[in-house]
C-alpha cells in the first residue's frame, strides 16, 4: 500500500511559529466469534438488531461473562508493542446514557488497563525511525449505532454492534505532524492485521480514530489547550483534520483569541472541523469497579503461551530483509506491507536451494513483488488463494538461477503454466520445451546466418560499434525461439564477430 507522503518544502506557514502536538486514540474491533461479555455473534453486515440477545439488551437478571479470546488478543497486542502487561486488573463501569447503550453503562477498564507503556515505531521520510510512545491499551465493549439520516423525524438504533469487543490504543502526545499521524495509523493497522486480531477496515468502522490536537509556541514545554476531533473514516481524513485544526487554532491564537477545550466533528466534504460539545460540559462517567466480573490475573505462563502464537512482526521482518538478505528498504517495506505477502516470501526463501547466506533473496523478492502480486491483484484474490505454492515458486527461482530457463521465458510462459497446472517448474519446463539450449553448433549456425544477413553490421561492429552486439543476440534468440542459453550465446556471438 502506497503511503501518502507530503511533498518536502510544503510546510504550512503557521509551523514557523507554532509546534503541533497530537495524541491519537485508536479503537480496534477484535476478531472474535462472540461479543465481549455474551455469546451473541460478533459479525458485520447482518440485518439490524438481529445480533442482540438478552445480555446485549440488558434484560433483568442477565450477567456478563468475559470472552477469553478478547483477553488473549489484548495480551498479544501488548506484547507486540513492548507494553507492560498488568498481572492483576479489574473491569470498570463507565456510566452514561444514550439510546444505543441499553445498559446505561459500558464495561471498560479505568485505573487498571491490561497494557501500559510500550511504543509503535514508524519509519519517517529518509528512513529514520521514531518510536511513538503509548500510554495504555485497554479492553472495552462497543456501543450500538444511532442512525440519524434515514428517518427525517426519528433517530433509529441498531444494537448489533453493542457489546462487540474493542481494544483502545492510546498514544502519548508525541506526534508532531499530520504525516507522523498517518504513518502511525498505517503501522497500527498493519500490526493488528499481522496479529489477526482486527481486520483494520475503517470503512466498516472496525478501526476508528479520535485525535487530540493542540499547538504551542516553538520551544515551549507546556501543552496548549487541546480539542478532540471525531468522525474520521480514513487515514487521509485524520491527516486532513489535523492540518485543518492546526491552521484553525493558529488563526485563533494569532488573533488574540483562546482555544476552548471541546469535541469537534470533521466534515470530510468541506475539509473542516465544527464544534460538537464543550469538554467542560462533559458528563461525569462515575467509574467504579464492575461488580459482575471478577478481577483478572495474567500469569507469566499465560503471557508465554500467547507469545508462542504470535507471527513474525513487520518491523522484525524489515530488519531481517535489509540486514541479512541485503534487500533495499523499499523492497522490505513492500514485502511486509501485508502479512500474507510476508509469510509467502518467508516460505519461498525457506524453499530455495543453497546455503542461508547465498540464496537468491533479491530474485525471489522480485518474483513475489512482481509477477505474483500482479496476478493476485488483477484477480482480486489474497496470497492464500494463489495456485502456486511458495515451494513451487522457489523451484522456479532456482531453475532460473541455475541457467536452465531464462527469466523472460519463465515470466511469459512458465509462470502462466504453473498457474494452470500442478507439477514442479522443472517438470513443466521440460514438458513444454522451455529449457535453455546449450547446443553450441546450433548457436554458431544462427550467428553465422545473422552475419551473412548483415555484413555491413559485422564491419561496423569490428570497427568499434560494440552496441551492435544486441542485434546479433536478438537474431540468435529469435532463431532459437528464446531457448538459447543467453550466457553461452553471448560468448559465441562475441567470439565469431571478433574473429578476423
């Protein structure tokens, strides 16, 4: 996925005087079969109010039961971010009243979040890295959905989302530009997808972001008054909202005004933020420990069991690809952009011949990023649906490296055959006559024919125009239908052309 990098030198004028301070709160809906505290299905897209059972509806006498998969997911994310996992914690009630919250309170965590500290590292323009420190990650349940644009007179309520498990990832206010915020969100989504705990689809609301934004004079150490911006449904809109809000706040302060602590809405169509409510008017949530759920303990044994289920993480893979495999930072970024591609490449490398230090890592990467990804994208499929297993692709790379098949024939003919037929690359190449020919006599005959056809070009070559070598190589490859060994053919063409 290409990132939305800003052009260098396009810094807004306010940045000469003011420094931007941003902290992000990311809500990630967790991939579990059931909801956070009930057996109601956790699904998206069903008919309204068909996934709301007695616990979700808060009927009298019903009690919540914690979903162990939610706890495992939260621990997994905490370990991936280097957080401290609380050995003992309790759930909390956050009290507020809204039509889509049947209980009148939300089960969350307050003073004892499951994860504290840690960081998520982003790669900035130029290749430098920055660790975005985290304040906490805690577990909670989602509210339902209030729908205001269907009935002109009434608000409609869909409770399918009520009780869906979430983790809230809260960063420290250490983000200093809209691009850093964008890069951070890209890395958060990549991480939760690698861990298989969230699908990261902002358009479906499974990954949502609120931004706390303030500005302060350059060089100041105290924070300015912040505003919280909500209702952003894409990474680009988060970026736009931050840029607009920084501009708005700078204009207010430059004019001698003051910033009010408030919650604001982002209007994507107009690219502006508008006031929703004052933070001074915010409700008192009256947190207290949830009496219907026992305190939770997380042992070292539990953490280690969760750690054993974790895949290699993107940052670790990028370091390996650039350090051990000698790939460029760009190649490493592309290969690790999604988990499916990274794990496929890992399996291809494992299947290559040769010692661990001499395998054709770059050639394998080129195939995965090129022909493989192109076919997958053109057909709208995932890497798991590719008909060519990593082991078979490794065989194709080895076949090319051994000089038995040219890259051109492999790309144009052998790769399509492997998509349609089973069998190894070597077997298919032999069956369809794609193996390179090292028949010296046939190659020499093809060169002699070309020299007889272009005697003037032969003289020009011998006179110093070495660029004509390509003409004769082309004639040889045409005569052999692409099957002549390019290395052997090149040597023979040079020998005969330079022969007096």
